[in-house]
C-alpha cells in the first residue's frame, strides 16, 4: 500500500470515527438523557430503545475506526521520528481502551432497566438511578479519553510539523487543538472553555481530514524521508 493510499484511508477512518462519536456521545444522548432526572431518562431510553441501541453501536464502532485511523497514521509518520510515533501510538491505544470502557458504560443502562426485576435488592426507582449513574460514568470516562486524545494530537501535530511531506501548518494547528482537549484533565475548566476548544478543533481537524482525503502525502518527499530514516538506523 502506497503512503498516499494509507494517508487517504487514515482520512476516511478519521471521518468515520468523528461521525460515529458525534452520533453516539452527542446526538443520541442529548435527546435521551435528562440531567438529574433518572425517571425521565429511563422513560426516554425505554421509549426510544432503537435510538439508544444505535448510539451504543456507533460508540463501539468509533473505537474500531479510531484504532484503524491511528495505526495508519503511525505507519505514515514513523519515518519522521520512530520514538515519538511509537509513543503517540501507545498513548492513543490506551485512550481507545478508555473510549471502549465508556462505550460499555453507555450500553449498560438498558441492561439495568430491562433486567431490573432480576437485580436483587433494587427497586424500580433505584434501577433508574443506577442507569443514570452509569451514563454519568460514561461521560466521565469519555472525558478521560479526550485527555489522551489531546496528548495524541500534540504528538501527532509535532510529527506533521517535522515531516517534509505534509504542510507544517496542519501540525501546528493540531498541537494547539491537542492542548485544548488535554484540558479535560480538569473537566470543569474544559467545559467552561468548550466553545473555544470546539472552534480550535474545527480549525485543526477538518483541514487535516480534507488534506488526507484529497491529497494524502507527497510520495516523493515521504520516500526521501523514509530513506533517510533507514540510513540513520543503519
């Protein structure tokens, strides 16, 4: 597979990961979860079970798309700096693991609500409260994932900026974007600054996505940098 094809596939998986994450964590949950009201949330989930299952399925799919995206990215940017490329891969694989945990927590409330009669010692109201608590844990786990994603963006942006086969401005924008997402180490601050984080994300991630899909990488420059990397290893 040529580096340009890998880059375009990475862009495609980036699109798919973004769409599935937004559908699962934003579109669906904002329509079903009533903050602080376990009973209303439970009613919404049970009344719109198909929508809830769609959100759960897309959250799981997002993990798979993300792993494919970052592995292809690692293959593309390994010639720039093998150590940093490997570190970025480790960081985001851990982040994807947290993302997967969040997805499991996402799906658990439906199992709790449908199996409330088999949960010994729990009343109906308690089961509804547990379902809402699990959804809140999903939010918290997703915040942790965003922190890892922010660290990955910083490393990935540096690799892009140091490469000779992609525009350096894309790397600089991605590093700034990563600083924003890494603020989810302290979610209250990140939530307060979320409008700015969202704008920064759009300015960094959308151009990167378009560039990867349309242009990929400059194959001649990629080959030259890969050749230099092989000489350095030798």
